[in-house]
C-alpha cells in the first residue's frame, strides 16, 4: 500500500469527523443531534474538497481510504475524554 503525506489540516478534519460521528451515535438530545449532523456535513465538505486530492490524480480513492484508516483510532487527547 502506498504511503501518503496527508496535510495536518486534512488529518485534523478527518479525526474531527470521526469524533463528531461517535458523539452523534451516543447523543439522545434531538437539538444536539441537529448540531452534530450539521458539523458532520461541514467537515465532509472540507474533507472532500481539500486541495490535497488534486495533487494525487488517479489515486484519490485509495488515498481517501488510507486517510480513513490512518485516522480511525481516536487521538490520545480524544481517548482521555
């Protein structure tokens, strides 16, 4: 599997997406779920339209999967919450 040099802001956005998704899965308050869903939408757009994807034409789908795999585990700071 090729190695990708993801920019820090892209890694942060994907980690934030997963953290928000995990929060949403545990949230019972309907007004808070709306906020979390909107956050997921904004993060999804930020990730999907990031300029990094244009730098790897033809390999973007594999790189997107690599990004997801790389950021799947919660960061140490997130794990402490």
